[in-house]
C-alpha cells in the first residue's frame, strides 16, 4: 500500500516516523539530547566516510551509523568502507573484500549488506579490524526469530497477561521508541523474524467495515490485581471486574493505532525483519457481544467477523509478512462442517484469499501450528491456499535449556519436505531472571536442527515472561533495559550462531573482554558457561514438559498441578525422553537387582550439577577478587550475581537428588542408615536454598506473579524446602509409587 493509498483508507491522519508528537515518550533530558546529538553527528560523519549503494537504503544507513559509532567509541580511525547491493546471490548473504585500507561489503540484498556492515562495526569495536578476513557469508538458518507474546490492551489480552511482567510492559507496546530500540537489537544479533502472539488482536489493529463497533479506541490497563487462579488455556483473561478500576495508558483513535503499527512494521522492514501475527482460537476478546459475535464455533456471525478481520489485517498492513494460526486452545473437536480445520479455513484461509484478490502478486505466508491439529486435515482444508503454507512445531515443548538434541520432532521428519516445511517454536520457559551464556550449547543446538529441506525457520521465546523491558530488577535503569539488552550475551549467541554456527569462541571471548575489561575474559567466560549448564542438566533429569509443570528457577509448577516439587516428586519424577538419564526408580531397581546401569545415573547427574556449580562459584569468587579497579561495573556485578545464583541452585538440586536417592533406598530396604543419609543431604539442600534466596533477592524483586506457575516467592519457598527434611524423617518404607510402564504418550503433533 502506498502512502497515498493509506491516506485514502484513513483520511485525516499524518503519516510520520517522528516521535516528537508521541505523548508516551519522556521529556528530552540533557543525556537524551547528547545521545541524539552524537547519533546525528555519527550519521553525518558516516555518510561522508561510508559509501552506500543505494544511498537511501535505511538498512545500509543503519550499518553505516554503527560503523561510525564504533569508531567514535574506540577512538579509532574510520576505514574507507563501501556497502553495496548487487541483487545477486542467496538472500541475506554478503561478501567482504579488502584492498589496502579499504573495505567493500557486497550484499545480495540490503539485509546482507547491512549484516556485512555490522561485521565491520563489530571488528572496529573489538579492536580486531586488522584480522577481519575476506570471504563469503550466508545464513545457516534462513529465518531466525523471536516469539513475543504481546499485551496490547486490557480488552485484547495476550495468553500471558495475568502476570507482573506483562502488565508492566503493556504501555511499551505502544511506544515507537521501544520498538526502534527492539528492532535495532534484533538486527545487531542477526534476528530477522518477529512473531507477535495474541489471543485476538484484531480490535486493536483494524477497522472492519461490516463490524464497525469492534474497533477499540484508547489503550486500557486495569488496576485490579491479577492472581494465579486463571484458566491456563487463555480463557477468561478479560473479566468484567477488570473494568472497575481502569487506567487509560494512551488516548488513541483506531486510525492513530493503525498509523502507529504502520510505523512499527516499517521500522522492522528497515532492519530486515519480517513481522507475523499469531493467534490462538477461538477467542473473541474485544468483539464479544457486538454484532452478534460470540465464542461459538458454529456462529455464522463469528465466522463472518473473523474472515473480514483477516481480510482487513492484510489490506491495512502491506508490510505484514504473514499470519500464524492455532487450532486451539478453545476449539471444539467437531467432525462436521464446523470442525477445527474447516473453521480455520472459512475464517483465516478465506480472509487471506479475499485480501489477495485485491492485492494480486502479494507473497503472504500462512503458518499453521501442529498444536492440537493433524497434518492430513490441514492439507485437506487448506489445499487452495494462495501462497506459501508452512507448519510450526514445539521443538523442545517448553524448555530450550534442556537438550541440544530434543527428540520429539523425529517422527514428524518423514512427513516433511522442501514443499512441506516446518518452523520450530523454541520455547524458553526456563530462564526469566538470569543472564545465560554457553556458546557451545547454543552452537550444538542450532547445528542439530533439521536441514533447510525441512526447516523454514525458528522463533524462540517464552510464554511465562515478557521479552519487552525487564520488570524484576531492584536496580533498574531508566528506562528499564530491554530483556534483549540485559541478557545481551544469550541473544548474541542464539542470533549470531543461527546465522553462522562456525563463529569461533574467540569472537565471544573478545566480546566479553571488551564488555568487561575489569576481569580476565577467559575465566569469566569459563565460569559463565559452567553456570549456564546447571539448568539443562537438571531439566534433562527432572522433566516437566510444558511450562506450567516446570520452572527451574524455583523448583515449581503451577499450584493446580503439583506446586513446589518435593523430595517425593523427585523420587517419582520422569526424565526427559532421549536424555540418556535414568530416573530414580529405575536406578534403584537396577542397583538392588545388581543390573548394569544403561544410562546416566541420578548420582552422576548430581555430581555433574555439583561440578558445574563448583566451577561457576569458584570463578565468581576469583573474579570478584580480581576486579581492577576494585569496584566492578554495575553490569559485571549483576552478571556475577546471576552466575552465583545459578551455582547456588545447582548445589541445591545436587543435594536434593542425593537425598531423594537415599530416601528411595530406605523406601525399598528399610535400612535406617539410608534415611539418616537422606536427612543430611536434605539439610544441606536447605542451606543451599537459603544461599540461593540470598543471591536472588540481592538483585530481584520477590514475590512475583507469573502466568504459567503463579506466585513465586523464593525466600518463602524455604519453608517447603524444609518440609522435605521432615518428610524424610517421617517416611514409611514401601510408599513410593510403582514406576509406570510408559511415562509419555507418543505424538508427532504435540506434547
């Protein structure tokens, strides 16, 4: 859609990328003015020192500004650099050429040239420009994305709005400044897909002529406290009582909202980022009760409304790359004309077709999730889809920080081909608080993904925490840091290694050295990697597949499931399929029957945890003592604090597993020495938990409300940890449940 066409559809609006008239932005401070002035000066200098072809490419101009800023910060001479686009080669690829003191970046497209320019900027910043080699570069994985559950409005909630982080971030979703910062970080880390997930976003995004009452004005947030007693499938996320105390976050007409999202999508495009909206079904938040719309799957008005809304979404936002759809969480498993897949085709499929009839030649991707669906039905109902149709699979269920080779997708691979490819949903419901950093884990994980003949791309992210601005730090910056900035190293690892897994550890060590010059980089990276291995180790051993079943930061599940995991839960727990671990009951059986151990035993897992934790903690102690000057930077201090927290809870899990093993043996043999040993291990576990709580609350708020596990209060959970000690003292032999013959149903379409 051209600017003229946009104004014709939305008369009276001013198309602008300016933030000056945006009331959501803070007043211009001296610091902000200085930063803007320096940025302008850098851009002017870059335009003179860096030659761009084409000169008006926003992507190339961004790369040029990064080159200039890196030289200014480093106080280094600016090399003569040319960034150019040829239109030839693999998308996003580029070639670096050097001749004398000049550098030439030749991109197949503007995105490839931008990435090459960012390589130059990085080399200047790290002081390694002399070592920057000539060569060809192309993406290992073509589409590298972020999964972002987006809280748009009280009336159009995300899947996760009943949590502190999502409520804190709702205003940020309507800030141009936030999105520009976000897209800049994505580009630096080579992410090129943003998937925005919402239960029913249409009333906050479009005007539908046939249903004029649906479009919402203003942006609302409730002041009514949320709790942990919401359904876990997205139902009742908006309640009438929420309207009893409402805050107007932004006063906006629907036309102003449309103009806002046009700007956001253009910002993304300027950084080489494709944006997709994802929905769950069947939800009608913001539309329920208007024009006879209901949540009924058989309601003709609802079907017509969804179809028209999808049509208008495409017509309103020509920059939108595609849609992702889900046959759940609230759909009836019908076998008639209103079956899930027929309903999705009549709404989303036909809505896209309606729009594309008015926009012939538009390339619009539909991503159909496997969740609560089946491949055959999808192909039957969507056989007439007029564009690329991909699928999406929960690759690691909810835990990317477990195994580098998750097994769940293996049965599905035989169904995939170059014409039938899947995206991977790489869910991170493991780490919300801490800064993670293990290059080898990320590299191995990426390299083990299916190849390009089966894989369209991936998007990683949580359901249980908002990846907007951090909302838990006790020493926040102003404004609060993006999660992507706070956890900068993990985002760098996942983004950069998914573009090029051959990047050497030397790059990451040098990056850490420049970021933290106060300490030896090699020792910091070694300790950081060790700390980062704690959660994968424990999650492979104690497996709760979906997010509400396992939060390793707190040894917790949702209270409607099991709540805090006790020593009994550990004895009777399951291991991650394909992990090679033995659970405690199988280990006990083999031990007592003198059978060979055909996997990693629980005690070996505990030893691994202790080894990771010891290495991390020793590194933290040494690094704190080696800081020069004596006062570390805020970021280094907090990074070491996160590493200590990983180590403390690693020690806790090691002692808990050892206590559970001894108690399991007492359960089978009634030998009191095993119970006595269990008590000692569990007493040690309590000490480790208290040390963990101290490390955690030194940096983070408690309690916090999370969508998937409810209230988390790590110091208060010490009471639950202590209960394990008494449970061991009171244990009656023979009370462990028998090990089930099968612990998991096999499914290629869901978990």
